[in-house]
C-alpha cells in the first residue's frame, strides 16, 4: 500500500474495498450498479448525470447506508431515447425485484438527488 493513502470511511479506496460493483445483463443491455444497505427497506436509487458513473455517489452510499437505508447507484447503459431508457430502467428494477422505492421526504438532505 502506498504511504499516505487513507483507509478512513468516506474515502473512495475504502468504499471500493467494502461495496462490490454488481453487473447484470438484461436483454442486450448490461447494468452496473452498487447495492448497499439493508435489503429489507425500499432503496434510494441514485442516477448519475450523462457523464457520471455509479461510483460518483460513493460518499452518499456510505453515509446513508450507515443510517439504515439501502442505496442503489447505477450506471445507465446506452439507450437512444427516453422511452427506451424508461423501459430499460423498469426491467432493471423488475430484475432486482424492486417494486417500491423510498420517498424523497424520508431521506436527510445530504442524500442522493439528481443535483448531486
């Protein structure tokens, strides 16, 4: 290990060592995602912007999951229009057996949002 690299919670290296990146194929699309926290609660879904990846939310994933929430952060596979995106996302949620999502009002203001 390099000298000076922190292993403190909240650090990206620590995140990568604790939270596995999952990959699943759905039709002709491959979804990459992090799923962390208790599976018994509805998840908070974090969707990065067009140039972002699932790990952009690593600090939120670690912080919010410590408070008892489940967080799923996804890499969106390439789609060509919003209709295809919606259908692909629905299939992703169905594959993970997710039928209920957490509501925004139940999360602290530091949690994931489209503007993060």
